């Protein structure tokens, strides 16, 4: 039996990042992180454009949201498990790490 490994294309990664951002933005709005959600929505709108020249700008907005004023990096640290139930903190952790790693992968491919 042969295993086929499909590599992600930039288009596929961009689509995945768009979906991940939409989910993360929804979670941030529930946390009343309105300014961060607004910044990421700006990046999302740029990602949805077919123009690849705005891709770097969108990725920079995402980086800034995590490491800059909005400090979204705080969501990328796993929480201590206090029970068997799935919490909103768990969802934020997975969503934030997904967005950050996808953006990092795309940015690395651009260099």
C-alpha cells in the first residue's frame, strides 16, 4: 500500500486561514475582544480578495494582533484542565493556535 502525501498549496492554506480566522473572530467577539476582532476582520477581508499583493499586509495585521496591542498570544497558551467538559478557553486555544500557525506557514512560503 502506498501512502500519498498531499502538500498544501498557497491557495489551500489561504482558504484554511480564512476559515480559521472567521471562527476565531466569532470566539473573540464572545469574549468582548472587539478591537482585536475588528483588526482580524480587516485581515480576513484582505485574505478574501483574489489579489495576492495584499496577502503580506493581511499576515502582518495577524502578526500584530498576536504580538502587538491586542496581545492575542495569551490565548495560545494551553489552560490547565479542570474537568472533562470542553470549555470556551479550550476553543480559543485551538482557534488561536490554528490561526497563528497557518499565518506563519503562509508567511514562511512567501519569503
